[in-house]
C-alpha cells in the first residue's frame, strides 16, 4: 500500500490526478490510499509522517506549495514530494525542499506516469531501509540504520535511535520479523540489538551506544555467532 496525498485547490485537477492514479494502479498492479487536500495549510496543520508521496500544487490561495513543503520537511525528511505547476521556474526552487520532480500543467497521463514511476522507484528503495512505527498521535518513520536497539516493556516497544527514543505498541516478535534480514539479533528476551552498533562485548553484556545490555546465557552462543557473521560480512 502506497499512501499518497493530493494537495490541489482546483477541483478539476484534483479529480484528474485521482483518475490518473487509479489508472496507473490498475496498469501496474499497485495499491494506493489517497487523501485529498484543497490547500497547503490543510495538510500542514497537524501533519504526521504517514505519507509516501505528496503531489503538491505550487499556487494555492492560503498557503502555497513551496511554503507547505518547507513546513512538511521540518517533520518529515523522507516523504517524496512532486510539485504540480504551470511555471518551470518553480522546479529550481524545489531543490531547496528536496522535491523529487515536477509535473507541468496541463498534466498529461504519459508525463505523469513517467514521473510516478520514478517516485515509486525511490520509495521502494527507501522502504528497504526505513520502517514506520505507530506512536501516540500518529506514525513515525525510522531510519533502520539509526536504530541502536529495541526494548520490550509490557505491550510497548521502545526504539532507541540516533534521534532519541520512540515508544510504540507491538511485540518483540513483530519487530524481530520486520528486521530479520537487516542485521538485528536478540541478546535476551527483552532486547533486540542492531549488530552494527555493538561497540564491545564485556562482562556478559553487549555495549550498544554506551548502554550495557545483558546477553542471556541461553542466547550467548547464538548472539556471538550472529555478531561474528555480521562483522565478517561487513569486512568483505
């Protein structure tokens, strides 16, 4: 499921973009979840990082697309932004907010589908190194490489990351399955460790970002083997 927001103040263009997306989904076997906004201020207010792609009109009445993109980038550096505009000069300004592309009005399906191909390619590439977690009030995208370790506390998971701590609902088994092939391993029942951040193993503990995480006796051999395998792959 790819989550897409359309931000367009002209109803005819908004409807056209929806039609193009439905057509593209049918032709390419994709599944889209669409949200429609009629002005930049609507999407910015209470924004949470839950979209994969935002199709953003540049010229709108209350908040223009460039300003909206600047506000969105403050809380969501990863969402793919494509501008919809009738003025080419806005494409240059788009680099300042890391816009992937722009589509010129009037929009043709061919041009739109080509740019959508590029956007989806970037999303799928990024998705392999990012994960979305449910937090209080919305969702949060996490850079998997920036996760130090995950702690299980009751029905919650605490993600210790380079950007701070994030509390999410879920089970350790769910997290373990999502991160199974990405260099994570459990050192005991309550901790799932990113092996890339293991600084040392000392006194029966894995040292991760300065924290001492106990390696249980039952998991010691498997953990050390997983760590050795990971380091061997990194050194190749």
